[in-house]
């Protein structure tokens, strides 16, 4: 009788242990999921990075391409969102003037449009933009700039394009 009771208790404990283990495993799987895991499904399938360690200038008061913009021609297999990041140093020749910087994808300015900068000493500038529902095919992304007068300078820049499938 004692042996039967021990076997019954062992079976109950094993079932309880298995049930708790399964619950803990399931709970651990849920609790260890991070926001990064959630974003992994929407991770970019293409990333282009380029730099230019030189100083360029413009006097144009209408948007012109900032050349070179490395990594700016690419193909997508399906509808995607394009994200653009740009970092560099900029300055203007004259006080009271401004410089506008924007990204353009296939001739369309990306959201949120242009960023305005003003200042005569070199300072760090950055820009981030995106364009959703970009169809499959070959695409071109360019950084553009314009000044409101005088001469604008951009130096030592980095340009990043992220392609995220929708």
C-alpha cells in the first residue's frame, strides 16, 4: 500500500512539475520577448552607408543634389518604406543666412521635408526622414541642399539609407 501511495505521489509531483515547467517555459518565452524582437519582423532587408571626408560648398538658393551621396541607388523586391539618415558638419559664410537640407527618393521629397540650419561656425547637423509605400523596382535617394544667400559648406558627412519591407 505504501509503495502504491509513493508511486501515486510521484506521478502527481511529476505532473505538477511538468505543468509548472511548461507554464514557466511559456511565461519565459512571453516575458523575454523584447521590443527589438517585435521589430525584427520589420527589420530592414537593405542598409546602405556611405561617407565623404571632404568639404563641399553651394551658393544655390534652390535645392541641388549634395554629391557624392554614396549608396543611393538600389532595388527593392516589394513595397517598402525608405528611411534616410544624414550626419555631418555645416556652416554658412554669412550671418543671417540659412541652409536647408532634405532627402529625395525618386524625385519626391521624403517626410518630414527640409531641415533648416543657420550659423557661421562648423557645427554638427543631422537629418532623418522616411517615405512609405515605395513600390518594387529601382530607386534613387539623394540628399539635397540650398542656401538663402552666401555660401553653404558641408564637411565630413555620413549618409544611411534603410529599406524596410512593408
